C-alpha cells in the first residue's frame, strides 16, 4: 500500500474507503460491513464517514465493521457546519464517537463552510485534540480563499487535510487550490473520485482500460492517485468492488495515456468556483 504523510507525521494510505450512502438499507448491511472489513484486510485502512451520512447511519455501520479491530483503521469523520460552534463541535464529536464505538477519531473535518466563525470551530478542534478525542483536524470543501482565511485564525495552521470533489470530470482544483495545498504540505482527500460511476462510459477511459486489462473505474482511480499529495476515498458496497478498487494501485499509466486523458478531460485554464456534490 502506498502511503502519504499528514502534517502531523501520521502515515495514511493514499487509497481509502468512503461510506456515503452506506448503512441506510438493512438488507445491504452484511455486505457493507464485509466490504469495509475486506478493505481493511487489503490495506485500505483510511475510512471516511460523517455525521451527515444517513443521519449517523454510516457511522453506526462503520462502528460495527470496526468492532474488535479499531487499531486497524485510520478513522475520518466530519461535523456539520451548523453544529460547528465551540460547544456544538464538541457535542457532535461525542455523538460520533458513540455511534462509531470508539474513544477517538483520527481526523475530524469541518464538512463545509457555514455561518459559524472559523476561530470558534478551530478552538473546539484544539480542545478535542487536547482531550485525545481527535488526533488531527481538517476541513472539507474549502477553496483557496477559505484556506487562506483559516491560516489567519489562531491555531489554523494545524489543518491536516482538505477533502474536496476531484476526478477526471471535476479538475477545477488543479488551477489554484491543489498547488496552494501542495506548497503548504496539506494533503488533498478526493471524494467521489469516480464521479458516482458517470466516468465509466468515456471512450478514452475504456480504450486505456482495455489496454491494461482493467476496468474504466480502475483507470479513473489510478488517474486521481497519480499525485503524491492526493488521497482517494471511493465507496464500495461489496467485497468484490473493494478488491477491484485495490487493484488500481498496481496499474501505471504511461505519459501518452495521461496526455490522452488530458485531451478527453482538459485541465482548467482559469479559476472557477469550487465544485461540490
């Protein structure tokens, strides 16, 4: 498993697992737990969730998957912006800890910018770190101006990651946000790296996939992981799907193939608003 390093020095796998939409269908529960545990077995030990996902259902599912093996997981969760006051962040974290069945979250993120002052949220994160309830904190869906503002807040320089939408169809962050984060050693965590399956029919991806005896999804994932600073958290609801994602780390795209993907999905040539889904 290829690893990258957070500013704190914590080593994390570049390929993790997402849980958006999981835990919401009782009939799928066993397969989803098996999928998460399969990913842990394969070294995809960073698992991303949030209090928003299924109103806590995804955290509860992940808690079940981690029963007896919490030490195997680098656990990421997120706080709603409307809960992100100093007291509200701490209370939300406590609720997440209970649903997850653990005493700590490895990386706790502000899900997106809201109306609460960043200084208040950062102060809460600092208090949670001192209490040992979170080990690192970061943000999600922050653009360059948001990140710059964050660094001006007391304690804001401790930000450990920025989770944003990034895939072949959503390359806007390459214009300024990704370079900004790279220069400051803030890893990018890419959510929806497969654009929820909408990338799979692209003729160029299919051609390259055929050349590697791979799937289009694997090629799209390889592309996201081509940069050292990027962590991808695709969701997979079955062990078979998890295993397919893991194979992506063993595929290497040539410069010609990367250029062909650039032609099919051009990189940005101007600043655009940060995309979110």
